[in-house]
C-alpha cells in the first residue's frame, strides 16, 4: 500500500508539471505529457490492486488523465493544417 501512496504523490506532481508546461506551450510539452501517461498508467495499475474506495477513485482518475494525455499526444503528432 505504501507504493500506492508514493505513486499517487508522484503522479499528482508529474501531472501538475505537464499541465504547466503545456500551458506555457513549451518545447518540452510532449516529453512532459509522455511522462504523465507513463506514471498515470503505473499509478492506476497499482491502485487497482486495492479495494478501498479512495484507491479505486484514484485509479479511475489516473485512467482518465492517461486517456486525455494520449489524446494530446495524438493531436500533437498530427501535422498542422494550413
């Protein structure tokens, strides 16, 4: 369970970082969002091991965030239309 708590804290920090970097339109936005995808997936997998309501809510939030980040990466990879 301690790993779950640590991952939740790391995940929150990484997601917050990714949000700030994207908001600034940084050249590092894609890298930050990729990190967010990875840690969200890892955190959700860990949280899903436990039956506690808070763990299940965290897992759900991580999966949603992971999906939003994947969507961002897909859009970032598409060439801009002129």
